[in-house]
């Protein structure tokens, strides 16, 4: 039975949501109104969290995968006693510069574990969080220390469960037996278009049974005791759990409950009055939180006790296992890299595919960066991502460092975000560059959230060869460079690969490292900070000291060697040539104008960029007088060397284009 105080507490979640959406004249009131009992049980009774320290390493993680119901989370954080959001923050829901954005943003508000809204992403993030927790528990827990008790709780919607990324992640979670997951499904039978039966009539629990999940059903969300019992049963099961909870969207609304009308629009002033009357809510003033309800929902005392108990276990752990404790604090609590780790970076001065160089970096760093953990979407041998001798992470071996994601690129990238958000691990994931199309929603969220994920993307051009145009990325570098906050590296030799990895690990935020299938020669000595600066002068031929070159050739990756060879042709004819390697547009663009001008002198208008991808975007570097040797169409199926000849990626053609540009500029 629900007591009178419990009912008023649950209704407080509902009224805050409807009031905030109404004041904003925008938002989704229906989901918070229907799921209010779930938030009540989770935030008051189940979650291990400390409102006074939202980043406490021992906490559970709550993921609101149904991020459109953000007011449920904002209300829960406020009522639990977090410093933000305040009541004033709730009143500024969806307003400019407010911490209470339309969908939960983890970079705006402590207590929001991940940015959600694109459906299915939060579901997969939570799977990644659970994987990271299992890995860290296997590494650090000793003698019942239980330092890593963290579980992942979430509220997921019908829409989440329709998305393919959730299915991918659920399948892998079952395979890996990630039993720290308890997801509550807001089974309200309503989508924006109407009844879920229009497009979603499957037996969802049978599907999750087949994935290897524990499943259960609560027939009525207002039966709080049944919710409690279902969560307790799920938490005790060694499998991940999905609990279908029958809810009513817009619960309490006399005219809109149970309909799509309460999904994504304010109820309206008259309907709010009617709803509060139907709920027996006696307060006319919006945003009312009764004093006894506030006391009842305040989680600070409980959180402080949970935190203190964990601190005591950590202190005992320091005494019993001082070396492990120091490592745990470095990685999990402080999130620091170990001193001197860059000393392990290898010297890569032989001819090889840059994907092979990347594999060399991974294996050189693995012994000194135990947090480095990753894998591939069923392409490990091609991506060169295995940590040799480190074993595979599985349901039976939590200490394996190689992750086998299967052919699940989208879930892989989304899970990597969850792993990075959990902390204590440094995830890298890999596939062919062409399949960033399948990862892109998660890569975009990596950039939005600033998660440190390294995306190892191999087979980066028509150099892929015989697999043909379906597998040859043409527009992908340009598309990735268009994402704000994402570092994209296309290294030209082993030195640049090692530097790209170093920068990716040192930098907060995600990085894509695009790598070749075909072998590339070493390019020789270069400045120590060459890749850090994004672009640098690799060669100057036929240029007098202190003088500007006649023409500048810019390239990335496998095409830098073509620029060098073309420069030698041009120099033999008396033309002064500068070759510029541009491993990272983003880092070069971040330099001040003086530093950029030192690489690309404004007076030198004769510039040619060479990259085996779409020319789109290179104009920013070549200017109005320059030219671009790029791919204007999809590729073809043939050996790589024949494709490069066919599409003009030869020293002779690059030299011809440079002559034309130079003649045009001089003319």
C-alpha cells in the first residue's frame, strides 16, 4: 500500500513536471507523470548516490534513456537534495543558459550521468557503464572489499526498445552476462503517432529472454510494492534485467492521460487545474513542494551514510592492498594518467600500413596503461586492435582486455561512451572508416559530451582496393570533420600515428584516427610537435632560405608521399615547393593566425591539396586560387595501385595540377 505521504511525494514529481513544461510552453509532461512512482522508488530507496558528491566513485548510475522525460530526472535530483537544479532552475526549464535543458545534458548538470534524447543511446550507454564496472571490479575487488558495487539503473521507453542500437547492445549485454543492469521499461502503449500497436506489436520480453536477460512484469506502476519487489528480484539475478512496468502516459490528466496528446506538449492551464484536482493536489501555486514531502524525499542523510561506509572500506583496502589502492585512486577517483606513460611510445620508422603502426602503439602502451581497454566490430585482425596475450573480456573472464563487439558498430560506439563516462577505463573501438556511418550518432554524442573515446578507423580510402566502392570511404573524413569537438587524425607515417595516439589519450574528448590498409614509407625527421600543431612543413625543395615557396602542396595520410614525390618533380624543373602534412584540420585551425601563416604563407596563393576523399572543405586551406586533387565520385573494385592511377593520385598528376595552378596565379 502507498501511504498518504508517499502518494503526495509521487504527485510532487508529477506536478513539478507539468508546471515546468507549461511554463516553458514546451516539453514532454506525459512520461514524468506516468513514471513518477519509478523515480520515487529509485531515488529514495534503491540508488546508491550522494547528493552532496554527485561524482562519488562508489555510486550507482541512473540513465534516463527516455531523455524526453527530462523533467522527471530534474525533479528527482532537486527533491533528493542535489545543489542543482534548484527550484528556480526548474522554473527555467528549456530556457537559454539554463542547466535544465530540454533533454538531459551531462555537461550542464551534476547528477545527469549521460546525455540522452536520441532514443536507444542511453540504453547502450548503460551497457557500457556496466561493462566498465565489471572490468574494474575484477581488477580491484579483493577479499570482499566491494569497492566497485556500482549498478546501472535506467528508465527506457518504447522508442528506445524499437531502436536498433538498443537491440545490438541488449544482445551483447546478454552474451556477456552484464548482471549489474536493471532497466525499467515505461510500457505505456503510446507513441507520438498513437498506439504502439501501429508499429510495435512484438513480445518484447520474449525477445529479451532470447537475448539472455532476466525479465519481469509489473502490471500497475502505482503498485509501489510490486515495483520494489521486481527491482529486488532483478538485482539478485546474475543476468541483465528488463522489467516491463505498465504505466499510463499523462497519469492523472482527465482528458489527455493514456493518449499521445500528453506526450510532447504542455497540458494547458485548464487541464493542469483539472489534473491537480483529479490527483487531490490542494496547492494552486505552481512549483509547490510541501515541506514534509521535501523532508521525505531528501536523500542527503542516506547518501552521506552510504558514502561514509564506502570510505571506510576504501581505508581498509588501502591498508590491506596499498599498491592496488593507489592505482584505484589514480584511475577511478582522480582519473589521472600514470607518470611517464609517454616513454612507452614506440619508434615506428619502417614502411608499414598505418593500421599496423596503430597496433604497435596499442601493444606498446598496454603494459603502462592498464586502463586501456578496447576492441573491434568483428574486424580485430584487420583493424590491428588486439592487445596481445591479454585475453578476451567475456561472461567468464572479466580480466580480458580485448572486447569482441561482434558486428554491432552502433552499440560498440555507444557502449564506449558509457565506458568513458563510468571512468577508470580508457576505451578504444574500431571498424572500417566506411562504417562510421553506423557509428555516427554515438560519435556525435561523444563530441557533445566530451567523452575520451579513441575511434580507430582503418581502410581509410580507395586504398582499400578490391572490396570496391561499398567499402571505400569517400565523404567520411569530411563528415567527421564537420562534427564540433571531434579530433580527426589522418596520419601519414608511423611517427604521426604514435603522436596521434598520444594526443588522443592526453586530450579530453573523442578522437578519430583514420588509418591505411596499404603500406606507407617513413617520411623522416619532423618537428617534435608536428602533429600537435595539426599541420607542419615536412619538406622544402628548391626554396632559398628565408624565401617563400612558389607553390605549396598539402596532403594527409597516404597522399603525403605523393606530395613529396610531386615536389621532387617540380623542384627538378626549378620550382620552389613546400610540402605540408595536415594530420589534423581541427588542431591546425585552433592555432593563432601567425602560426597558421608560418605554414601557409598568405602571399603564396598557389596551393594544391591532395586527399583520396571528397574535396569538400579543403577550400579553407587552398583559397580561391588553389586546386584540390580529390575524389569526385565513388570508387571502383580493383587493386589499390590501379585505383590511385585511375583517379589521378600519382606524383605526375599532382605535379601537373601544381603547374596549372602556378600558371594561373602568375597569369
